């Protein structure tokens, strides 16, 4: 029989040791039998000892050891990581309804405590009605249809004019690309475009970029509550940036309501207000729901496409021989008297392959937004209890050495079949995620990427300033993976 210590100090040490043992036991205890395996971690901080600056690469490395479905102790939570094409398709497509929920997170509680809108909403009947309405309405305004081509082409022309005004000087083209792409979604959601010099518009684009970057950095505060008292500045900044985005979208709603005409529905806000009148008192259709939906559309419709185009510019200046091959193909098909059109896509297979390779190597969304399990299920042969949080590692699909030879190399020939001069498709390609949470703007983004990229290469040659160091291709991780700012020289090809 073990006797307890009698002096106060020894007793305190004994109690602390027992508490530490209990915490450790709880920390390493699996939620259920046949739960996915994973690496051991330390109490409180969990598996973060295995991570460096590129967490998506570290998670992929761990999948080589523990399998495509494994678990991590992420601070105070246990998270299941899903990697590899087969496991991700099983999760998002085959068992899509089961794994389509969103977990409750402190980070989201700061910005969207009621989980309103589309991106953050819990997967229930109300959310499904909201998403179906949004999808149908956006399609009605040409979202993803070829009828949007004229609107996209208009914004492309404005961007090309901007490039002509600043050609010949080292310039970071990123901000101009952001503003141009954003105007496409603004025309659908708000019914108007903004002048590039509009101070409010420029501010909101800047706010959105900073918010995306900071949201990624804030994730560790979500996992480690004890760090929050020491990060008040970051937390306050994140909240303020989010509030600025919501105020901007609320202002658009208020302006529409003042002149609203149910017989003249011109954009998404008008359509939503009309639906609100039809469903008076329905909590699915409120100003707050509309506000958060607009934030989703405005931010996702700007950030993802613009970031992909910036990766495209980076890869083109780093691989001038590929840039010239793309230009030559476009020049042969389109000529010099007009800009490329969507109908030219079928005749530009190498150019299309280059765009696909930009998406693959850039992998601007290394992680899908966090998923959660609706009910007990099986994934990869393991038991996954209801409410389990999942991290879907999209990066693993695009950088799998078994699927892609030398995956870190930029090579459009992966998607190009030179024997038949056609685009080669791959099952290991999922830039827009998949399943019930697939990006609503996938088709619009594809049209934008083609029209913007081909027009830029058709009209201009992009090079690095003489004597400058080659830009880094590692990327900066926030909510998306963006290239670090870099400068290019823009020269008109047919001046």
C-alpha cells in the first residue's frame, strides 16, 4: 500500500503529478475503437512539434507514415486528416453528406457567431435551401455561363489598359489584378463595377487580403486558447477587418433597399430582397444571412481567381520559354486583331494545359475549409465518431509523387497530349474541392482564368527586372496560399 506524503510541498507535487498523468492519459486516449492512428504529441500542444512553416507539407509527410486517413492532436482537439485522391473522394463525394458539416470554432465565433451565409454555415436543411437559392440565382445572372463572357471581357480590357499605362517599369501587378477580378463578382452581386481609383473599393480589396492572411495565422489561437491573452492585437485586428468587410456589404444592401423595385431585379441583392419579401419571417432569408453571403461571394470571388492569376504571372516570368510557347499558340489561333474568346479554348490545348498546371502547382487552397462529421461513419476503414473535425488536405492530391512525376516542377506537358494536340485530363486534380461543399464559382473561375490569362499573354510580355533575384515560389499561407509580392516588367507585344 502506497502512503501519501504528509508535508504540504510533497503533497502538492504528488497532486500535480497525478493531474499531469490524467491529462496525458486523456490526451492520448482515442475517441473510439478503430480510430485513425497518428503520431504522439505533447500534452497541451499536441502534434505541433512535427510542424514547421509549411504545415501542408508536414501533414503530407505524416500521411506517408500513418496512411491517407490519420489523426492529429491539434492543441486541445483531435483532428482527422484526410489526404490522397482516393480518401478525399471517399470523404467529399462518396460519403459527402456525412462529412459536409462545419465544426464550431472559436475563430469563426469571432467573425460569424451564428454561422450564417454559405461558406461557414452548418449543413442543415436551412443551409441547403440558402445554397440552392444562391446557386440558382447566380446561374440566372450568368454565373458560370458563357453569357458572362462579355462582362469578364470588359474587365479584362480595363486591366489591359492599366498595364499599358505602367509598362516598362518594375511593378507589382497583384493589386491591379485583384481589383479587376473583383469587379466581375461585384457586377453580379452588387450590380455595378467600381473604378480602380475608387478609394473605398481599393480599401476593401486591401482589407480582404489582410483578413485572409491574418485568418490563417489566427488558426493557432483557435487551437491554443492559452495564447489568446498574449495576442490581443492580432485578435482585435482580425475582428476589425471582418467588421469592415461586413459593413461594406451591408452598405450595398442598404443602397439597394432604398431604390428596390420588385419588377426590376438586376443583381443578386435585388433577387435576395425579393425572396425575403416572399418569405416574410423566414430566418433563412434575413439581412444578416445576405450580408454574410455577400462577404462569401465578394471575398471568394476575388481572392481565389486573382491569386491563381498571380501564380500564373510568376510561373510565366520564371519560365519564359513556356510563356513564349503559350503566346505562339494563341497568336496562331487568334491573330492580332482581337482578344481570345471562350470559343477558342478548344483550339488552344497547350494554353489550357498551362492554366491547369498553374492551378496544380500553385494549389492556392492547400486545405479545404474544416469539415465535421454529421453522424458516426467509416472512412478509409476507420471509425469516425459524430462531430469529429476533419482537415481535407487538397495539397496532397496535386503533389503526390505517385500521381505526378517530379511534382514540384512546373510542366504544362502533364496536361498536354502532344500526339493528338489535346488536353490530357487527370483524376488527381481538384482545385475547387468536391462534393456538397464544392466551390459554387467553379465554372465562373474557369472562364475568368482562361480569358484573363490568354489576354494578358496575347497582349503583353512579362519579364523579371534585370538584375533582380528570382522570386520565391514557396508561397505565403493564410486562408489561401499566395505568392510573395514580386515585380515584373510589362511590355506590349504589338506596340
